[in-house]
C-alpha cells in the first residue's frame, strides 16, 4: 500500500515528549526547555487547526528541542478545554494572556515569544497590545475578523458537502465551517476586529510569513517594531485536510531560527510544571491519561450510572480525539451529565499520541486494534463497553465487536467497508470523489454536474473505473452466494450471527447516499428486511447530513441513538 503524501506530514524524529498541563480550565501541552525565553503557540480555530494539528505539534517539539520552554493549548470552547461563559474574541485574547502567565510562573521564563497561525496570529497580535511580549511570529495572519469569516464561508462551500454532492445546508445565523459551528458571540465579536483601526502592538521584533494583509508590516514598523517579512510556501497543503496535510518544514525552520536570535542565557536544568489538574464542567470532570504511546481523555460523570457500560470513542480518520467539529468532546460531556463514563482516545499517528513506526496514519491498520483494546482495558469495570466511531472509527468498532467479548454494543456511523484489503491504495480509495453508485446517479440528474464535466472538472474516467470496480465486486459477491448459499463463519453475515449469539449488538447508521451502504447490500442483503433480520434491527438513515454528521439535527439524533443503546445494553 502506498500513501506518499501523508508521509511528509509525519516525517522526522519522534517529537520531544510534552506533558499535559492545565490552567484556568484549559488543556495544554508543555515541552520543557532550558532557555529563559519561552514560546506560546496560538493556534488557529476549528477545521484549520484540525488540519494543522500534527504539524503544529511538530513545531512545538522542534522549539522545545531547541531549548525553549514551549506551550501549546486549546482555547476555551476548542479541543479539550472547557467551554467559555462568554464566547468572544476577548475570551480568546485573555486565554493567550493566561498562557503567557502560566509559562512565566511554571516555566521560569523571562522573555516571551508568541507564535500565531492564521486567525491565531490575529489574536496573538491583539494580546500583545498591553506590552510584555518580546517577539511575535505572525503566520498568514488576517487583518480583520471579517476577512477570516469571509474566507471560511468560501472554503466551507468546498469542504462541507452532502454525500450526493449537494451543498451543505447552511443557516446564515449559525454557519458551519468544516463541521465547526462557532458560537454566535464569537461570530459577532470577530466581525468587530479590524487591526487597521488599532494602534500597532509594542513588540520589538516581529516575523510575518505569508501575505501582508492591509499593510500590517508597515504599520508595525511605524510603531517601532523591527519587522522581517517573507512568504509562506506550502500554506494550502498544510491547512487543506488533516489526512493529507504537509508540514511546512521550511517555514517552521524560519520560526525556530527567529526564536533563537538574541536568546537570553540558559536557565540550566529544565523546569517542569505542576501536573495537570482535571478540566471540569457542569456534571463532568475530565482527566488526561497516557498508556503506552496513546493519549486519551477520561470523562467522568459527577453522578455515575453504575449499572451502565462506559463508552469508547474511536478516531474518525486522522481527526483528533475531540472529533470533527469537536462533536466527540461535546457528546462525551453530554453523556457524562447523564451519568455515563467515557474515553476518547488518539490512536498512534493521530492527535497527541506517538507516531507509528511507518510514519503513516492508522486508518484500517490491523495493529491499531490492539491500541483500541488497550483503551478498553482502561474502561472495562466488568460491565462491558460500548464502542462508537465514524468512518474508519466505525471499521475499528465493527472489528472490536467481532473479536472482543467485552464489547457489548457498537454504534457506528458511515462505515466505508467491513474488511480492508491491505493491498488497496488508501489515498485513492478514500478520495471524496469516489462515492456510491446511487450518489453518482443523483449527481447525473443535476444540471451543474454536466456543466462541470464539460469543463473538465469532473474526472469521468476515474468515476467510470470506480463504478466498474464496484460492479465487479458485487458480481463476485453474487457468485460466492451461489456457490455457498449459507454464510460462512468468516463472512460478515457469519460474524454478525456470532456476536448476536453472545448477546452483543451492532447499530449501523448512515448519511443518505454514503458509499458504505453498498457494502451493507453486498454483505448483508439488498432487502432492508433481510438486513434488519441479520442485524436484529434496521439500518438507520439520516437525511440531509454530511459524511461527518455535522448538521445540528444529525448530532442530536446520534446522541439519542447512543444514549438509547447504552440504556438498553
């Protein structure tokens, strides 16, 4: 199997080990260093930060390896941090200032460098207005919040689509950007940010890489800053998609070099911060755990439901444990408020867990099942567990249900396939343009599809090849059924019969038009009644939602399904 592009994102030595820290109900990761100069990384938001996640972690490790105490963290309402009382730009700016205080107090540093990415660069500049920042790195900043929102709206049209190719159903009052639904207060306050109307921040040295929005470099120079500016090669591949993200090593090398310039005398031995305190919220408490090379968050309810099994959340693709659109974090906390314990974990090659030996992401890798079983070890208290995941997480959930008797129920969504051929080219198989035959039929009925085909924007040959492949696969399945009319124990139907015999359950959920529905038809039958008989219940179809179940209605339905499954397990 070849997967050339992601190799670039995961290349290099294993990152310097960082330790989890917490401050003001925010979760961060601290890399120790011996310098008196410390670095605070101010990430971007939402979908962009998920795409940049592993590369951002690499930059933090490189800075720590160069001797700088380095802190990266989740803003309030992002990742694994608690939700803010008032979602707004001011809350994000206060969070950066809190991170600076933490680094001074816990890391013993005297000088501070802020490194901001995209809208995180805009926030970093705002947080430097009061002084006290010695160096500032702005990576592709936005000059205004409106510019950021305008770009996110444009990108959402290509990122967020329904399985049949229709645009994602957007509510102008509550837009979705790559699965993320910013709070109304944050949207309103972002619309008020305009760096051109603010006095330049009093920072002695500034590095700007990327487009210079609204003459920002000139304004900072006029305010007395020494500004170095340059391009940001590789920005688009870095932020386009977590699966194919390429770490911009050239840019990050410039960041490390800028941090080294004129650095103060070293402290000596690195200073370690206090252990992370739990992150808390209404009805729940969360703690970071590390086992082997994996990282996870245990979400404990204030009032446990002692007779119900806990829940293991599995990564979807290479999305971190917080989930695409942060839905996993929100769902775990909602379940905890109802008394259910859970663990959301990163497999190796995802989020904050260690790299895999081959440097590739863990999608459909058989050895990742052992890591998931280790997660079950941390949850199982004799009541069994419920596993849930989307896409590749659904694949692992199915195989755990089939092979681990501790798994009592699997609630899985948008399963791509029941079994994976290791000789299949992953990057080709998972291209979003390769959809189900039903989806292609729907697309052919749309006028815009033919216009795109005539302009050469639709790869007709690739689609035809895909459809031929699906057809041949189905012919093979039909032939196998003729030669062997009753399912074997190793078949999907046979495995379903086996786990049902021990009292376990599989709940299959799909967005309408998903390619995985063809897999269900091939392995469990084309008749809905036949599938329901083999599973013990019908397949659940959710209309008008995307592959990642990002619509508000789909998330509410998923939550009800999981709660019902736990309550009856």
